[in-house]
C-alpha cells in the first residue's frame, strides 16, 4: 500500500510548528486577544479570526449552564462543543467524506482513538462522532478561559503531560469516565505528528479501555493538514477531508497477550486506515 502524502515543509518552517500556539499564549497577558491579533495579520480572508470569534462567542451559552446541574450540565457542555465543531467545519468550508459510522453501535460506550496530524483534525473528528463524547486533551488548552470552561464543564480529561503524577491522574479520570458509561476521544500520539505514518503512541491511555472492558474504535482523519497547517493561523477553505471509523476492538474478547500489546494492535488498525485514506485523498486530487 502507498505511503501517505507528506509535505516536508513543516520540518524547516518555524511558522508550522505546533508549539507556536503555546508560545503565543505563554507570552501574552491576554492569550485570546493575542491569538486573534496574530490571526488578523496572517489570514487575509479572515476565516481563522472569524473562527476564533465564534469560539469566544460560545460564552453566550454560559449563563444557561449556570442553572443546570450534574449530567444535564455536562450534556449541555458537550452539546455546545458539538455545535461549535460543526460551525468551525462549516466556516472552513470543509468537504467531508465520512465512512464507517454504521460500525459504531449504540449498545456500548467507546474509547475513540484518532490520529493527530493537523490542527483541524481534532475539530473534524469531534464533529463526526456519532455519539456524545468528552475529549482527552493537553491541560495547556485551559489557558484560554472560554475553552477551559467548556472542557471542565463537559468533564473532559485534562492531561498534565510530562509529569508522572499528572498522567497517572488523567489515566484514573479516564477509567472513571468509562466506568460511568461515557464516551471519550483520545489522540494516542500525544501531539501533532506531521510525518508519514503514525508517531509512536504515548503509553497508558488505551489501557483504560482494557481495564474497564470498553471497546476501542480506531478512527482516522486525513486531509485536514491541507485545511490548516500545524502552527498556522491561516485557514485554506474548500478542501476535501476523509474520515473513517474502523471496526470496534472488543477489549473483553482480547487474549491476555493482546491486552498487553493493545497499543500495537490499535496502532496497526489506525495506520491501515490512514494509508487507505491517504491513497484515496491523492486520487481525489487528480
């Protein structure tokens, strides 16, 4: 099977480094304003500034959430995140091709495992999920207050990467959420990987599904790297993006050895999806 398309520009262009976003945020007294200001400079069509404003405008839904409690409040936050993701995809004029939704039944909760090769693929992945789900994400995203509010209200799992204590706490949170019959969306590469294939998976997260007996759904987003390069504040509209949901991996049916090597199994399934979608994406470009 053919290798995925790889644009080597990310290796040498500092403007396409995913750490650029965090750098802008860390150096700013008002992170949201700093991102907006930089995006106005970079995106002449003003698509990304409009998308940022749409993100900030989700704050208009906050007052209603103040009167909700428990699962109702959590569901409202996840609904808000779903509406936001749909608007982001619509504003970017993404032409979506989604396959495999019929593989995801409603008789179980799931741990969705998705690749992470671009800024927009997390938004697109969330938008296409057929069931409500909470993100498993880097805690650094909470540096922007409106994003922090919805992540915490939706009881997303926040990972303090680089510390054993933080990662252990996140793992326990994942197991707790899965035991509550909730769905989670995780990006097991742990960061935006712009190379061909898949990066090595971060250890731990997938085992939460093994310990709780929850099926893992491998999925792949391909083409999002052409909508918005990692590190960029510039959206390129009208790009085709493919999404496919693989066959759920029933962790309860795995052998002892398969459970121990579940990361290898999921990595292989996701790589197969990525290679297949990459080939189709190239054909669609003529």
